[in-house]
């Protein structure tokens, strides 16, 4: 059973630790206090599915010791099925896998739920959103990549928001509680456009940890924009 009760209609912030100082992870997590953070987004990369390496199970274990925030793992790795149990045991509360590397995605998502983690499926910008239609009922979370995965600090690809709108329509049509997360280049200038397209979880790395006034201010700015206050939408953000 999924551990988190989905809260429909609420907009959530999931700061991505990828943009934090890896040498001071504990301080980075503490610096989120007051930002409105309800979960941590942990990007796991294997140098194969994406050309970069990041955190592994030891880091997840360490994070679990220093925070009570739920840990949402975004696995950008090939053959994730081989590692689901290891990551669950390390302390994952949610595990998101990529559609592109899961030939039996329904089975993979079932396995994640059986490990008492929330299940997530992610799609790259080049993957049609409709590829998720038939497994949405197995997803607690649908992650629409708004950049090509692998690195933080990239610019949101506007066309991906059309895919968010497709996934939102399909979730509503099927009467599901599945959350929709946008990941990549999300900041205060486009957060509202993401929400208007149908997202309710905003992953933000650079906009949070790179904010000139610190991560708490960065998180608040993204969340306020997403919820309709503050910076708001610019038409350019969706074109
Ligand atoms: C990239 C990761 C993202 C990344 C987002 O592959 O999945 O979570 O950290 O970082 P920003 O917000 O800087 O684009
Ligand atoms: Zn991510």
C-alpha cells in the first residue's frame, strides 16, 4: 500500500538535491527548513541511461538518518528491477523508474508497490505521453521530464507541458489520484504554467538551491508561483 495519502488539488514542492552541495548534504537538507518542502527528490544516475553519475544506496541511507522528509527516488538507471529492493531497504519512500528502460513496466510498478513504496513512472521529452495511458492506474506518480535527464540547470522544454496536459486529462478520465510531477528547469517563471497544464508536484533544483537568498526563499518562490501567487505565468513559458 502506498504510504502517502494523495492530496488532490494541492501543489507540492520536491527540491532536487542534485543542485545542492554534495559535500554538505546534511546542511543542504537543513537549509530547506521554511521552504515548504514536503518531500526530497533524489536523482540516481548510472552513467548508462544518462551520461552522469550521482547518488547511490549509501547516500539514500545517510539521508534517511538526517531527515524525516519522505525520500522520492528518481531512478535514471537501466534495469531498475534489479535494484528496487536495495533502494527500498535503503530508505526509499517512493521510487520512480523510466518508461524507456522498463519493457514490463506494469510488473515493475507492481513490484515497487509490493515493497511498500509509492510507484512512479517517468517519460523523457521524446517519449509520447500516451505511452503512460495503460499503466497510470499502477502509478502513484507520473513524472513528465521537462528537460532531457542527466543534468540540472537546463531550460524547460515548453512542448513537454502539452504532455503534462495529456497525462492530466487521462488521469481525470480514468478517475485516478495519480500525482503529476514536472522535473527539469522548473522555476518561479514557469511553475504556474506547469500547474495550469496539470502538474501538482514541482521538482526544482537550481531554482531552490541556486536562489540568491538561499534555498528557503527559492522553495517559497517556486511554490508561491505554482500556487498562483508571486511571479505567475508568462505566456512565453508555454510556447
Ligand atoms: C535531471 C534531474 C532533475 C534535476 C532538476 O535529470 O532529474 O531532478 O535535478 O534540476 P533543475 O531544477 O536544476 O533543472
Ligand atoms: Zn529528477
